[in-house]
């Protein structure tokens, strides 16, 4: 006998995500729809974030927005790694406490990501606030034979975990090959990795059963997830560069400390960011810092450039691509500006199904953006009042789901606070003076003002609604 299916299951498309663990796209169902949990590895705060660091922040911000649209309670945690040897080195070099370094760069990170439209996560745990949880987890791993203490260190014994390498398809031998340094004599197996290491009196450290020391990077995430989200979370995200060994080690630690309960049901990884077809590296000198980019381009254009490609694919960052993103936003905001007098509400229902379906299909942002452009195109030719209301609401509601188009169109065209050499009142005054000149048939003066504006980076267009202006991109 056939059972009638409930309405929503038949009609509502379901979220599908590519799970790195199974290497295929799967329908996402949270373990508990009343509390959906997501963790993303956050920054190590000792310098400025580059565009490659910004990609996971933006991608998983979009996923968090989509999850919130689908579920009433989403808990998204993105950590701050605030103890690490590079931080210690930076603090020593500058003669300050590590917290001086980490507080400064954590604040800059939040501000820079905010400029890209990244909403703050629900929880932002700091590694240094989670030391007792790390110690308890290490003790549990020692007690059940997966870790051991040696010479002030605590190490995870890789051969003790048979499933090591399942996520990345790499194994113990890769771990050994990946170790650039000579194998420390206290290691039982060359692949074993550090959970805890001793600190000298000058180095920051915490008391532990194995002496004063500090945690390794991998154990931090396992302990923060356990403390804030639970034993098994729904989604764990991060850049593909973290898949091995970092995520592999997180899995080994958490599974072995939790009687083999999985750490995450879905693992998501975003692709690399290359710069003008080259790998970003300090030696090439092509590292692009978000902090610098936001001085040259609106944060929203940088965000759009990051979402123009599918998150799993490598992204080739180019100056042309960024300029193109600005022009794309000019088009989208242009459509919204033309609808300035239309009253419309950006409700959930206003999101067109084609837009939502694209996002539900493993966050297909390129496809979703194509829908957005189609809406703008329709808006530019719409004459019917109800149609204009529908299109404006659709543009705003869809934009909100990917963190775009939430600014006032006028401020977008004013360069979002980065207008070169000119302020809003000056522009308006010059445009009014030009209108007066034209009215008095002084076309020479009108052209002079147009040229002056152009020289200062402002382009004007005369249309049925009067003169519109924008910052040249
Ligand atoms: Zn992590």
C-alpha cells in the first residue's frame, strides 16, 4: 500500500552537499533539526588574512545563511587559533605579550571579513579558553591507548587508529613523507603527531599532568568542537589545504576520544585561490591581503568575485575578475536604483525557486548569480507595477541569502565610502550646476562640469529620471 507523502517533502527541494568523507553529493539531513551544528576552522591570528583565507569565511557564511533559511536554530562556530609558534615568534620579535598580537589581529580579521559581508559566527571560541577541555581529551586518549606522554610531549599514536586517512585518501606514509624534520626520538611511530609540547619558562604555557606546556594545533579544534557543539556535529568545513593532515588528525583525536563516534557527518572543503594563474606564495610575492584589497575595491565586489566560482573548484583571482564583479554589481544595483520608488518587502517567500534550488544544489553560487542577473534584466524592462514589486522583492531577498545587494543603491554608486577625491554633496552640487547650465543652453559649461566629474572618477548618465551618477570602476 502506498503511503501518502507529506506536502513539503514532495515539493521542497532538499539541501544537497558534497561530502568529502564519502566523495559524493548527499542529501543533507541534520541529526537534530532543532539544533543544526557547523564548525569551520578559523584564522591563526598573528598577521593579516589573505584572499585565500577569506574564501572559506565567505563560502561558509553563505552556507550558514542557507541553513538558517531552512532550520530554526543553527549554531555556527568558527574558532580563533590564538596560541601557535608563529604567534609566539611574532610576540617575541615585537617584545609584547601574545595576547597583544592575537587581540589585534583577531579584531582586524573580524573587521576585514565584516567588510566582505561575512556575518559573525554564533560562537567564536578561542583556543586559549579551551585548555582544560584539551587536557581532558588528551588524558582520555592516553587512557584508551591512542596517545602517550614522552619527554614533556603528548603524542597521538597514528597506527592505533586503523581508519586514519579515510577523509583525505592519504595515510600514515604520507604523514611521514610530509614531515620535513627528522623524526623526534620520543616518537613511537614516525607518523605520530603532537598533541601537547613543553614550553620553556619564557614561552607561554599552561600546567598539565605532563608538565607546563602548550597545545598543538589539531587538538584545539577537536576540544573546541566538543565543548561548544558536541560529540558529533552536522557539518565541518574548511579549506582543502586543511584536509590533510589537520582534518584527518581532528577526526583521529575526536573519534578515538569518543568511542569512535564520528566527529562530523558532513565534511565540506572549499578549493584553493590562485592569483593570476599562479599559486599564491610569499616567495613569488603575490600574496593579496584582504586588508589591502578593501582599500581598492568595495568589499561587496570582493565577495562577489569569491562567489563567482563554485566553492569546490579552484578560484583564479584576477584584477580583471574583480573589475568585472564591480560592473556586475553596478548592473544589479542599477536595477534596484531604478526601482527606488517601488515599495517591496524582502520576505523568504520572495526568493525565486530557481535561485533557492541553485543554492540547495551544493551551493551552486554561479548558477544562483545567473538567476539574479536575469531578475535585474527583467526589472530593467518591467512596466507593470505589481511586476516591479515582485522583482524588487526577489532581488533583495535573493541577495540577502548570499550576502549581496543589501546596501542603499545610492551609496553603492557613491563608491561605498571609497569615492575618490570628492564627497556626496560636491557631486550633487556639480550635477545641479550642470543641469542649470544645460537648462540655460550653456552646453560648454555643462560639458566642462561633466569632464571635471569624470576626471574625479565620477561618470554620469542622463536618463528619463534625470542624471544618474556612479563611481567609475
Ligand atoms: Zn580545525
